[in-house]
C-alpha cells in the first residue's frame, strides 16, 4: 500500500509547503487537493494557508500543516509582493478580468511619463476602497454576496502601505497593458490599485493578471508547483520547518527544564524587557515551542507543544 495512505505509518506533519498556485483554481481548491492526496487532516489534523489568492491569480501560496497552522496569523497580515498586469481603457464589475465590462474610456492619451507621475500618489500609506466583489464582511455578510444580489452598499475605505511600485513593462500609448511590481502591506487589494490608477490617468483600468512573488520572507523561487507536489509520495522533503516562519522575530533559547516549566504555565525568566514578538526555542532539540507576544509588560504565549513532550 502506498505509504501516504497507510495512516499507521504516517507521523503527523508540522511545517509549511510553499506552493506555486496555478490560475483557474481557488486557494481552497489547492488545500483540498493536498489534503485529499496526502490524508493530511487524518494524520496532522489541520491544514490552512497564509493569504488567499483569487482564481485568476497565480503564485506563492504558503500552506501550513499541523502545528504550523497556529502560526498563520503572522502571514495573513504580512507584507506581500506581486507582479500585476493592468489594462487601461475599461472598468469591470470586479475590478479584474473576471468581471463584466461596465465602462470604457480612451487610453491613447496615457504616456509613460504620465504613468510615472500618477504612480507617485500610490506610494507610502494610502487610503483605498476594496473591490465590491471581495470577501470582506459588510454588516455580517460577504461583500461579494451583496454585489451578486444587486444590493446597494458602501465599501469602507482602509489604509494600506505601498512600499514599492515600479513599472516592469510599458508600451503606452500604443499598448494599453502594462506590468507593475508592487510590494505592499497585507490586506492591500491590487485590483483597487489598478482601478484607481485608471481613474488617476483620466481613463478606466482593471487587473488583467496577478502573480504573488513574496509572502512575508518566503519567495516564489522557493516554491514548487502544485502539480509537482501532488505527484510526490512523501512531501516531507519539501516542507519548511515552523522555525522558518518566525525567522524575522528575535529568538529566546531555553533549557529543557525551562521549556517544560513555560509550557506548563510556570514562571520562567525570559530576560525580555522590550515589547515585541519573540520566537522561543528549546535548546536541546532546536524546536520552536512557543511564540511570546509582549505588550505593555504583559506576556501572551502561543504554545505549540504540550509540556509532556519536554519532561526533564
């Protein structure tokens, strides 16, 4: 019997898979395929991802398995990077190529120089209105459900940060389609940038294609295609340890005795005076055992292992 199906032989998995999601499927579709192929929920209990990609978008999908799912909170709001293809001359109901065209406008007046000038307004902290077809909640309901039902509602604006936005390719005014490199805070809607850029240039625009190239400190160059992973008998060689997810946090190393006490809820001197987020490791095994969030001299711990695993 294939080992991935022999549940008696499969130890629980804990870590991350970096998947290059193709277009045409949702992020949940990718999770479902992985779960079905490797029986993840039967062996490791949990599987999730660190930030949705629309079906029309491709690129880096951070998939967490087992204990790693408890770390996803640090990815959902983490910085992202995208390659965005924007087409001028029309707007759509969804602000991307999936929607129906609702308005057309001239684009021949747009030049590379005017594009560069317009992009200045999209750098730094900006206020944007998310697309009406989005998963955000409006009075307890998904915005896309309200939009599909033709109901009237207002999308509240939100503040996001654009660290970098640069032109990768442009043949304006002859070709209405450009390509942008965008580094931004979590929660940024690239569809909204495309839409608003069209308006800023006295035209209309929509997002033609999107590819995520970075999530937190993981890059697309580290990812494997979904098809490749699904053809494997064992995904362990392609998994990243939990510790890599928090490599950007300062670390605290504890002895086995200290680790046991901390996981048991007993006081341990962590020598942390400053507020912040800390990754706590058990020195002997090198395992990430907990995350400390210290704020206003108050400590909150996210425990990844039971104390019994570190019985002195």
